[in-house]
């Protein structure tokens, strides 16, 4: 006998009570996720559905919802490679900074997108200090000089 679930039942099962707080700590059912490899796996599985819902994705059919308090990823470090800035995110993935989506929060942290524009990333100290080396005044705001251009920071 094969069990068949309705879409409503599957959706209910996807709401597992997983939350990622501002500091990058996962919580599930009132407990903190403390196992380092599980945390790294959860960070690597972060994704956003086409409708904008944040998820932990194993594949196209197997995923669960996750509440994201601030950003999906936090920058652990940054370094300049010539005039290009490389960011190491807390999922242990490094990529070039997405200059076009830089914005500054009221607390002066920088935000941008990560993973080819899918996730939100927060750049705070110490990575912020490295990126800030090339921030300049630009009219009534600021810009980042990188990759041969001047990128306005929103």
C-alpha cells in the first residue's frame, strides 16, 4: 500500500520551525543548532523559491521553509585581488562581490546579493573594513571603486 499525501499535507510538513537569526545561528523548535557540519550544510542548502519564500533545498521536490531574520549569509572576510573584491561567506563559499547591489544599512553594515543574486548577504566587520578601503564620497552619497568602475552604494 502506497501512502499519497495531498499538497496541503506536504506544505504543512515543510513548515518545520527552522529560523536563522541575525547573528547567523540556526534555531529549531526552541533549540540552537550547534553541530558545525549540520550548520554548514543548512547554509549551503539555503535558497529562495520563485515566489520569494526562503527555503532549505535538497532538490526540486524536497525542501523546507526557513525564517530568515536578516540576511541569508554573513561575510567572514574580504580581500582585494587587483581591483576586484572577493568575499568569503559563512557557508565557506567565496565569490566576487556583487557591486551593483550594494546598499548600506542604518548601522553602516553593507548588504548585497550572494550566489548569483539569489541570497542576501551582510558585510560587517572585519570584512567591512576591507571593502571600505575603496569607498569614496560620490555626490550626496558613497560609491565603491572596484572592477574598473564606480558603483553607487544605495
